[in-house]
C-alpha cells in the first residue's frame, strides 16, 4: 500500500517526464501564447488517474512552478553600475583624452576623481603637446655636431608665445610694494636666451630692496588662442637679487655715453643712466640647460631644485673623469655672434691637477693652428623705447661643458668684459695688444686671452682654458681627486 509521500512522487513523475521528453513542445519567453489545443498536447494522457492520485492544491502548485520556470524571465538582482565603479586604470585612460579645462572640471566631482585627474602621466601628455622638444644643432665652421637636448630646446624654435612661457621681473620697494615688469625683448642663441626689460616707468632705485626673476606660464595652456596676461598664471622663482647699495655691491662690466652696466650674481645686468643714476633697463642671459624646469616647476617663493646626480662608478679607468670632455663656446653681444665653436677631446692628467682644479685647454698659445678669429668687434647692444647703444669690450659668454657620455656637466651664460693686459704678445704671428676675459663661479673658471691685430682690425683667441673644480668632478664621477 502506497503511502501519501509515494503517491505524490508517482503523480509528479508523469508531468516531469512530459516536460523532459524530446518531443514535447518548448515553451519560452519568445514562444507565442498557448492555445487550448496546444495546451492539451503537453498534458499527460492519463489525466484522470493523475488527478485522482494527487490533491488539487498540489496540481496547482506544480503547474504554477512549471509556468514560472518556462514563461517568467529571470530577474537579476540590481547592481550599482556607473562610471565611478570602473577600475582606476580605465578611468585614467578615459581622462587622458580630456583637455586641461575638462580635466580640472572632472577633478571637482569627488575625491576619487580628484586624485585620478591629478595623475602625472596625464599632465605630462598635456604639457608635452604644448611644449614639443627639439634638438639643437651646434655649428663650428663646416662641422655639425648634434647634441643632447638641454632641457629647454623647445624655446629654440623662436616662438615663445606659442607655448605661453615668458619671463618677468618683480621689483619690491622698502615699503613692500611690488612693481611688475613684463614687456621684454628676447634674443635666442644656440645655447641661451637673452632677455631685456625696458620701461619709462621704473621705480626710483633708492627705494628698491629686491629684484626677483620669474618664469611665468599659463595654468590652462591652450594653443588655439592667444595667452592673456590677465588669466591665471603660475610663477616659478628663478633668481633673487638685492638692490640696496647696487653700485657698491656689484661689478661694473662696461659703459658707454649713456649708461653704465652693473653685473650681479647669476648674470643679471642692471643698466643705470649716467645723467640721473636711475634704471635704464635690466638684462639677463639664461642658459637652456634645465631652463624649462626652472621656469615652470618652482614656486613663487622657492626655486626649483635640480634632482641629485647619481655617479656612475668605474674602478677600471685610473683617470676616470679626467678625459674626453667637450665644450661648446658661444660669444655674442645679444644681437650678433662673435664666435660659436665646439672643442672636443679635452683632458687633464692626474699630475696636472693643481689648486683643486682640473685644467682643460681648448686653445693653446703654442698651437697656432687652433687660434680663432672673432667675427666683428665685441660689444653688448641694448635698446629702450627711445635710445639704442652698444657697450664696447663687453659680451655674453655661453659655456656648455659635456662629460665623456655627452651629458651637460657645467653650463652657464653670463656677461663678461675684456680687460686690457699690461703684458705684450710674445707670439711671432700676433704682435699687438692683449686682452683677457675671466669668469668664475663655484664650479669652475674660464680664462680667455685675445690679441688685437691692428693691421686686419680683428681679435684672435690665442688661449682658452677651463678650470673645473675637483669637488665638482668628485661629486659627478664618484672619484677622489
């Protein structure tokens, strides 16, 4: 005798067999509604027996289960799908296609978007598109030597307005008031840019305390429109000078009938009118090496700090760091170039190190085949809105010393002057007056000796020597000279 549980199992078997049989009609969400005839086709034949074998409530439950299984679409639980749930890598990829304005707007949505929108890789792409680097070509006679980029070769395209980068000076008086000078003339050379500011509204020199040189760049670079000085801009401090007691604390490098030139540290020139001892113009020359970083990555109060150099040690070469230097020398007067040449394979023996300096001789007195003439008479040209002039025996010297791997080792651009020497030339080929030019800073010295030939009215460089500090060499190469 079958129990109640056995009857339920037997009554459910025919229905399950019909549903699983290969010939049974398939019913799904995409099938048409069941007609009475079609519905009877899927019912078991022995309906009376199955109905009698199970209660009516159980039959309704089975049919409801079959109907819900085949006719009711599956309902998935709701999930929080949105752009915020995407992985950070995908969001950064999407943000990389935005411009600067849109990127700043996205950063205001929430904290997560703010951190993603400030990704260095995205902003590097934006700034790289605005400041496309170019390599410079240094020329010496018929030779062309392609050199490494000096970090600001983008300025050498002679179109600074396209990138928005410019330089300003801010004069601060003793009362704390600032005077901003923006209008400037730019002169680009092989390895430097010379900037001259002039105005008819200079503040009185006696009340000035400091002068600050800034690199200025718009916060939202946009090449499709001209950059506005009234828009948001970022200032990067390059140098700061003290103007109190200017004539006593600085070096006078030259003068003409109208102005006197005073040179401060780091190559800044302040020109004073002879008549009233007030500012006529301000001029500086900036070397390309790391200039872009110094002009953009500093703050309004702190200068950009160069990354520390990690020396590459060499325990095989006994004179490592003493040979295979090359130097590029550019002598110009802002508007014209007097000499532009590269000297290679400079070296110093260990026994020749004296007074904590390496001696690198580019032009020797004894080798007259390397003596070089200057093109024209050296002089530093200047101009204001009304006057123009040229200070004789004064020029800008650009020096770029590269190590044996071709990396910039010592770079500077500074105004220098020619001084008449008391000694006379002892060279048979050059009989004339001797002039010397000297430059020195914490990393080295440069000594240039020139001879004036009265017959041909030209200068010849007969001696050019660079003295590099042993401390600089030891720090760079990891040596102990």
